[in-house]
C-alpha cells in the first residue's frame, strides 16, 4: 500500500501579495500602536528580511516611521503628500482641473493622477466658491485642505498602504451623496473592455462613485489607454470627458473620438 504524503501547513497556506502584506502591516500598526519585524514575519509567514523591505517601502510612502526592530505610526496630518514626479500625472491633472466647477460639488478619486489633480486645484488661481470636494483618498483630502475656499469631505473607510479608502464604510458614504462631477483614473480605458481596475476593492468603490455622479471625467495615461484590467466598473458610455495622454495608442484614441464624449489630448 502506497503511503499518502500529507501536504504541510506551509504548502497549504496561500501567500499574501505585497499589497495585502502592506495593508495588514498598516492595519496592525493602527490597532496596536507599534509593530515588531520578527512578530510580523511570523504573522505574515514571510522572512524577516521581507518584512524589513516592506517597512522601508511603507516608510518611503509616509505610511509609518521605522523604529528599532519595527515601526510606529505617523499621523496623516504630519505626512507630506507624495511628490507628483511623473510628468504624465502632472499634465493630466493640469488639464483635468479645467473641468472642475467653481461651485457645487465634485469628487476626486485615488491614485497619482488624482493627487496631481488635487495639487492643480490647490494651485489654481480661481476663487473656489465654496466648492464641496469629496474624496476617497487620505492624501488628496490633506492636500485639498490647504485651500480655505474649499469644503473638503474625506469619506472614510479602511485605509490601504496607498492611502486609498475602501470597504463597506466607504461604500455606504458614497451611497449617501450626489456630486456634480467625479474624477477617476482607471488602470484600463478601452472601447470594448470599458473602465477597469486591477483590484476588486478599488473597483467596488469606483462603481459607487459612478453611481453618485452626474458627470464623469476620466484621466488616462498612455499605459491605461487601450488596456483592459480585471475588474470592470463602467463603460466608455459612462464617460463625459476623457483626458488622455496624447502619447497613447493612436488606434485606441481614434476609436474613442467616435464616441459621444469630449476627448482632451494632453502632451505629457
């Protein structure tokens, strides 16, 4: 009779992705006030050096402050916003701000392009007439709060390592509001594939944003135009304005020009 070899616990256990590890570390830190690298390695079932690498990366993003043997929290108000070093993000944000109403309400999503848009709003010479701005990004909220003529609403929810908010709390808050225009930056914008993101949590939030907005402005860099991600939350028919990198696929942009939307080509 042939012996059956039982799989070990290590073989059975599904390894967490880097993003899941980062979110878990930030979550432990928020609830416990301090984390130790050796303890995190045990909890996450990875090598201590992997944890140390994660902590260095999270510190670089401003999500925590490394301390001897582990890390301690950093208050969101003490974190400098990430510099918008990407020329494409800066150009997209500067172009998209022209579609921001001076009054009424708007929503800015998450990600580097949305952070660039928030920066453009802060630097804009216009006087915002009490514009209400909601966001699902801690970084965007902190940046927008520099302008006293804005009313900034951070919708709350579970905060990931990229400062984006998600979960039922965020979805419930989005279900309660209506905005004149929403600004989103999907990872995929394609005529057939629609508006897509890679993470289902972000996709659920984007779907709720879409339902709460009367108009939608999408910002797309060259990598996003013509790309199709895993989680579809909308179609090109939902888009009123597409602010796209002019360096994108000409074939993809030509197809989008045939649609009932305003296409703004931006040279990065």
